[in-house]
C-alpha cells in the first residue's frame, strides 16, 4: 500500500479506533454525546478512557496531556504519566474516565482578560469530545494529546475554544430555525466548516542568530532591503528548492500521522516565503489542526537547521504573511448553504445566508477588524499588499446583478455553468460564479467566504467565533422577519422581500 495511506492517522485516535475497541452500545452513546443529544456519564467515560489507554500504550505512549488554547495565540500542555502505584509497591498504567474528562492545574499566569485576580490560580481543562486525540513525541516516550476547553474556577472562559464552541452552538440553533421556516425538515444539525491557509517564512538558522532584531522580535527593524526583492514575483509558485522540499516532505508526513489533512504546499510571493493549506473540516477541528500545524512547522524547521517565522511582516518592503480562513456552513445532509448551485425557483435559501453575511459584515465590521488588529498584522495590512485594513465584501458581478435585480431573476437559469474557452488541445473548464478578489478582506470564492485579513501568527479561533456570532445574530433577526412574512406570503416572496429590504441598506 502507498506510504501516505498507511501513515495517515496512524497517531490519531479516530472514531474508527474507538468503534473497534468498545462495545457497540458505548460507541452509539459516544455519537449521541458528540451530537449533544446525551450527557457523558462517568461509566461511559471509564470505558472510553480504558480503550484510549490501551491504544496509546500499544503505540509506546508514556504520558497524557490536556492540550488547550489560552489567550496567548499559542497552545498549552502539562504532561502526566500513565504510571500509578499499587498498595503493594508495584506499578501499573492507569487512566480513568475522570482523568479523561477533567484536568486541573495552577494556571494563574495565563492572560484572562480581567476575569479573575492573579492569586485565583485554579483552572480546569475539560475534554472536547468533538476533536480527535493524537500522539506526539519520539518512539518510546510519546504523549497522548487530549484537546480540551479551559475554564476558570467559576466557569469563566479563559481560552479560545470555549467561545468558539458556544458560537458554533448558537449559529447552529439559528440556522436550524431558518431551515425549518424554509421547509427543510430533514436537517437536524448544522456544521460550520473551515479551511485554513497558513503562510510562513523560513530562514537559515545561522543567518537568523546573526540578527538580534530577528531573534528577539521576529522581524528585522533595521538594515538594507534584500538584494533580491519581489518585483518580478519570481519566487511565487516557483520550483521548490531541494532543501525546502525535504523540509516540506517531513512536515507533511508528521501532520498526516496525527490526522491533519495537509493538502497544498507552494512557494509564496516573497523570497523564502511558503504556504501550506489544510483540507476543509468542521471549524473546531480545523482550528485545532492549524495550531498543530504552526507548532509542527517550527519543530520540523529546527531539525533542518532552519527557523520558521510566523510574524506577519518579518521583512520590510516584501510581502507579509497572512492566514486565510475559508468559512462556510453546511447541513448534516451534505448541503453547503453557501453553494449557488442550490439556487432555484423552489429553493432560495442561498440568498438568505448570502444576505446574512452582507448585513453582518456591514453592521459588525469594527469587531471583525478588531479580531485581526495585532501590531504585526496592522503593519502588514494594506501598506504593502492586499488586503487593506478596511472591511469590504466582494461577491462578483453575477451575484451583485442578482441582488440588484432580485425581482426579475429567472432562478431556473444556472449561471454557474458557463465555460472558459482556452485554446487548441485544451479542454473547456467550468467557470466559478465569481473571480477570486485578493483586495477584498471578505471575498466570496465559489461556495464559501474567504476572510483574508487574519495574521499568520494568530489563532483562527478569534475571527471564526466572532464571524459565527455575527451571522447567528443576523439569522435570529431573519427568522423573526420570515416568520411574520410567511403569514401573508409564500416562502419565495418572503425571501425576495427580505433581500429587497435589506440589500439597499447594506450593499455599501
């Protein structure tokens, strides 16, 4: 078998692993707990914990850690050994359901946004059942990483995951209300999906340590421009050099082992700048995987005598690094609610969600801007490259025409099926409904919105949970509007009325 298929997920505790190691009734309970339909009991947790322990020990694991995301843009972990002592002095490997569900540590030194005093030290980590566990470390001394939420003694959210999970829940609830009003009785769950693109620089370690400004601040603060700039963009999509190719190959393999779906890699615009993109997943898992990726980039680079720079603007005068968050929502029946192909005279749901994004971004642009306003990213945005620091949405000519002429549109005409004629011996290819616009911070790119403003070093959790909450807030208002309108109008006319009323107010 191909090494890729053999290695993918070898160090990830998947649902398939759990299904093979626990009784059928336990696995069914687990799925209901994951969907939020049942509570996790200590009895079920003990059975699951034992299955995880046996799998981990077979892989040479010695420790476990509750892996969380405090307000530092980084991740945090405290490793505990599986070893426990019996009363007769012998040792055994122990991992209980209680240890799986909850951890406790002195976490007073983490930032908390003024929610508690520094002497209030206790913090709790709680297992995030929706994100898979994974192993990291060398053979014979691996650690089991358990994705967790991090809260204070009184339940205060002290991390990025708790707000994210809450925002997903509220968006799910509001979107389900909309779906019911639109006549969709099959959907009983809504997923926020996310695909993250990560840009970074690589610098030879010997050169890095000769620059104290680079070593101390992550960017150069004095000196001349590099002799080879980016005027011709000759690095962009160029042939990947052998040394970097070796680094990227190891990075891919390390990510694949822990179940991170590393999909794309290429040279970026600036010299020594590169990009890695992960496949779409649910937002919570995608954000966990991006944090793993950032950490893995640094560690693998170090093995190759390189230093990875995640600063948004490490070098003056050349392209900086961003993190594009490709965001959408989908039903559990497999329908992308931002797919224009779903649009027909009998299904105008796409317009509701499209309008919600337009209104939400217009009403809450300042808070979206705030999610990306770090010193490094503010130095990057707008000054030397796209996107600018001002929030705007790009929809493309076809969607703009549709919204401007909502009363006269034939929704049975599929505008997405146009083709590009390229030339002799080259087949025709389908055209997307909109062009990719790199000068817009929030561009519609086929069947999703690409938020291009976040900086490369930041956690994608912050813009994602804010975006989720914004759209949920608008959908809540739309549900009330549609509920009232449906008393006197058909669903088609109600949606058209909604767009006619809201689009002129927010199309700016």
